[in-house]
């Protein structure tokens, strides 16, 4: 039982970290995107802000619809993470700073509302005495995931597409 729980926690933390790295991906590579294409300051702001707005809309949807309570939260988490990654990947083929890129960032944020809060729900459901540790691990994964794009951009330099 303990090994199963530990394996599940490690998997959840890694998945949370990977999925939440999508949050700041465009902000981390924005200077490189601007060097590649002329993106107005307003469009730059929209690329970053669309994720936050999408997250708010997504969180409202998930909470009002009760999706994580009506369906298996692990599946909600997984589907949301995969769809968020696909939405974010459209930045590779969308005109930089264009409407599709901004819409993709909005969709990424909305779908991440099915990742972070649902990951918390999953972690909290796994513990009683160790609930604080489990929540702390998920918050730590969120923090590492949000910082990962900046580290990647620093290491990768101007080659933002890979």
C-alpha cells in the first residue's frame, strides 16, 4: 500500500510539474519570439495574460459543472493536461502574436484549470495525517513547473521552438 501510494504521489508530482510548465512557456520565450517576428507590446501582453484569463474561465467551468466530482479526477487531470499541451503546441504553427496564438494560450489556461486544482483534489483525497505534506508536494510541483520554462529558455537560448 505504501509503495503504491508513493509511486502515485511521485507520478502526480511529475505530471503536475510537466503540465504546469505550460503556464509560463510563452512568457519565457517571448523575447525570442519577438526577435523572430514583430509582435506589438499589446500582443505580447495578450499572449501572457490570455493564460490567466483562460484559467479563471476554466476554473469557473470546472467548479460550476462539477466535472472533477462527476468524473474520475485522474482522467480529468490527464485529459486536461494532454489537451493543454496540444493547445500550447499550436504556438509552433500559429503566426506569432496572432489571434490563433492568443486563443491557444487562453485554451491552455482554461485546460490547466483541470490540472492544478484537480491535482490538489487528488492529493488531498490520498491522505489524512499526511495531507499537509501531499498539498505541499503539489504546490512545489506547481512552482517547479512554472519555473521550468525560464530555465529551459535560459539553457536553450534563442532556439525557442524545440
